[in-house]
């Protein structure tokens, strides 16, 4: 019978050595597959809406406004083009009509040069039926027994009917030699002796009227009065010496009155009946005569005929 207490080892018994744990095998081991990673999708965060997102309806309205503006611009351009075309057409019609009437009034052929100028714009004047201003220039017109430049200015000219213009005036520019033709016979003078001296004219008197046969040159200042050409004596040359009017009276006696008197020359028969001489000025280059014009002259043939000195 064993009296040892339970759990007490006999000192004579060998001490048991626990077995070694098995060494890890050097053989190739099969790797244990790692668990497959699972990737979760990122959450989709909606972008913030624009604070002033354009609405569809306003965009349509703006598009419609642009179209309307474009149409208006096109219409404005078309209207402007039509205005200029219509204005040019109306101007050409008026100029052509005035040119024909001017040629007829002055007895010119169909190729004679006539320059016509009218105020712009023309369309409003056609609507009202009145031209505000008209200027006509004929460079080479037979007038006053010579050929010169004739200029006509008129205002308030009616386009329709036979109405008269509100006002009209004319200017005739002639060569200096034309003054002798205008003056014609101004008394007992030497034919062809009239010449321009500065702004005056000089003429030689016929020496046969003086007992002494002295040469006498008379200087005259031209002007106009009552439609006539007036030549007023202002200087006297007797035998090459300047003398006064008192010396003329004392020396020539009864002949002095005829020498000192104004020469009045009718020129009405040299110009159309509708033109009346109002002024005349001379210089070495030209004789310029101004006329009051009957506004009906372009429409009344009777006023286009030569006047009369009777």
C-alpha cells in the first residue's frame, strides 16, 4: 500500500522530460490567401446649384429681344438707303426740269451747259410742293448783245402749277467790250473810243462839234436807275489837261450843258422783259450787271422775250 500523498513523486523515479515541439517544416508551404479587399464606392455629393441659375423662360425672352433689335436695325438701314435713293431721284428730276426751262428761256440748244443747285434734302420740298432755294448758272449765254455768264437766284419756287417764286434776282457778267454795245450811241462821240478806266469808263467826244477842233475825253461813272444805264461825267480832259466842270461851262458856253449832263441809256431791249437792270459795276476784267427778275420768268414765255425801249 502506497502511503505517499497524492501528487508526490518518488525521488527514485526518473524525471520525465517533456517532448520537444516539432520544428517548423522547411518544406514549401502553401500561402494562405489573404481575404479579398472590398472597396466601398465613394458617396456622390451633388454640386451646389448656382445661386443665379438662368431660368429657361428669361433666356427665351432675351433671344427674342435680340431678334427684334436686329430686325429694327435692318429696317432702319433699309429705310435710310431708300431715303437716299429717293432723295437722289427727286433731285435729278428737279434739276432736269429746271435745266430744260432755262434753255428754253434763253434760247439755248439742248447741249448748252446749265448748272443747277438746289437745297437739300429734296424729298420734304417735294412733299410741301415748294423749293426753298434755287441757283442757276449759264456760263455762255447770249444776252445784252453779247455773250456772258448769267446767274439766277430764286427762293420759294412752287413745283406744281404756274405759281410764281417768292423772289428772284439775276446777275450778268460780260466782257469789258460788251459795255460799248450796252452804251450804244451816247451822243457825239468817236465810234469805238469807249474804254474802261478802273471802275469808270472814258470816251472821246467828236472834235467836229468844237470850233477849235480840240480833243476832249470824258470820264463817266456807270450806274443804274429805273432799269436804265446811267453814265455820269466825273472828269474832263481837254487837250491833255484835266479841267473842272466850271472851266467847261466857261469855255464851251452852250455846249457845256450837253457835255456835263448825265447820259441815260435804255437797255431794256437787250434783256428779257422779265429782267430789269438794278445795278452795274465795271472793272478791267468784266462788266457785272444786276437785275430784278419777275419770279414768273421761268413759266411765262412772254417774260422771256426781249423788252422794249418805247
